[in-house]
C-alpha cells in the first residue's frame, strides 16, 4: 500500500485545555471591544490627538497584513510557478491569510472614531490619499481571498448538503449553486490568483508610503524614501516562514506528522529573500549615513539593533544551514525569529519611530488595547481550528490499496 496526501477535515475534539485558555482570552477581548463600541475610543484606549493610532494599527493592521503574506507568496509558488509539491501548504496559507485580513478589516473599523463609517471609502473616493489606496486594495484582496476559498467549500458540501427541518427544501438549490460555482471558478480561478498577488504587492508597499509622508515625525533610523520597498521585501520574506510556523503548530496541535521535506525545501527560499531585504536595509543606512544614530544609547537604537540581529541576521544564519533546516527545531526557531523581526519592524515604524512635534505625554497602550489585540489573535486561532475541522484544508496521508492482478493458469 502507498500513501498520498489529500486535504481532509481533521477529526478530533475541539476543546482542549489549551483551547479553553485561548477561548478565555478571546472572551475578555470581546468584552473590551464591546466597551469600545458603546463608550468610545477614550474609554478603552490611550490614544490622543498627538497619538491618533497605537497598537491596533501598528500590530493588528500593519503587522497583521505583513504576517498574512503567506497567502499570496504560496499562491504564486503553487499556482503561478506550478510547483506542484507545495500544493499541500497552499490551503492552510490561504486560510491564514483570509482570517488575517478579515481581522485587519475589523481592526481598522475599531480604530476609527466613528467605526460605522468604515464603508465610506467605497463611495467617497480620494485618489490623493495613501490610506484610500491601502483600503481599496485590502478590501479587494479580502474579496479575492473569499473567492479563492469557495472551491474548498464546494469540495466539502457538494452532494452533502443536508439542511435540517423546513430548510431541507433548499438542499437541491444550494447544491446546484455550489456545482455552478465550482465549474465557473475552475475555469476562472487563475484570474483571481493573479489579482491576489498583484493587490498584495500594492498594499504591502503602500503601508510603507503611509509612513514616508510622516516626514520628520519619524526617527531617521526608519524614515527613508525606500520604505515602501522595504515593507514589500519584508512581507515577502516573512511569507514562507509564517507558512512553516503555522504548519508546525498545526501538526503539533492535531498530532500529525509535519511535511518536513516540503517545509525544508520551502526553507531554502527564505535565506535569499532575507538576504535581499537585509542588503537594501543596510545599503540604505550607508547611503543616508543614518548609522550614526546607533552611537546613541536610546530606545530607538536598541530596538533597531534587536530588529536587525534577532529578526534578520540570526534567522538568516539558521536558514543558510542545510542541517538546521532539516530539523523541526531549526525550522521553528528560524521562522519564529523572522516573524518576530517583522512584527517588531512594524511596531518600530508605526509606534516607536513616530514622534509628534508637540508631545505632551508618551504613548503606551492601555490594558484594553492589549487585551483586544490578544483577543483578536485568540479568535483567529479558534476560527482556524474550527475551519480545519470542518473543511478539507490540511493534507494528511491517505492509504491507496494496490491493484490485485489475477492470472488464470495457462493464459
């Protein structure tokens, strides 16, 4: 008998001790989120006129968008470049990106003073605004992600639609709709995959443009005209490590054997991407001579060095080692450090480096802001676990019975 990999719903119990703890964080986050909706931003956050945004933008949006980059990088690798061996990681990466961008949209809405006006950019266009371009690209890409997820839904429910009670009359119409969607998207999916890659590149870089226009309000260690390029390169660099990290965590959580061969091959692409990102980052420092600010002992200089050494140089060394990239520990530590580096980079750019000209008090996130952010992360984890238990997302070995040949004596 031989085994082949097939996406299938994972059958296991949903609630475990770890899941219960995560559920508690999600519940607390939702409670603070309700307080924000009822009583306003001032009741939950430490935001002010000097600091109009905090970790809900720096972490939930800017970092969230970057860490969801595995969706478009694996789509490009598996579908556009036709690397068939990586198809086993495409669906989990798609789900991670879908949930990530969904909560990015929620975070943007929650950070708006009047959150119920989140729909305004759809009809009130402002072509001179960087945020308008970011908002439109994110909304378009989120729509593309949901369209890309439809074939997974059709695979799960075609021929299995069984609505209860009076809804049973809709079984045949729903099944027919799913079959139409499946046939239509089978012929047009390549359009949405290409659109997703293009849209991702646009808004990943535009988040950097947003901080460029901050001008002297940003610390020189991060303020640079090539910040859009650095944002794009860092997002591409963290795409594969995020997929590796998520795959190892999922395998551990569900008691599956990780696809070490696929993940190790994927890891070989990380080092060149990190090297390109590091070369542009250090080259920009040399050209602008901003390395002089590292002589100052300050929060900015320390965090910048941590970002470079722990977020780029150390994981670069790990991913350059064929021996380390063939071990779970090496892959996990290297990927975790890259994720940490990009997360810290977005925090540094949007929070640490930002220095308003008339500052009355320093910004530090409130308990409410922190718990809402942790709540969003917890909800993403809970939804990811639910989705992989309902839909065929994670590939697991499937036995294939060998064909038996019968021979008749004399023939």
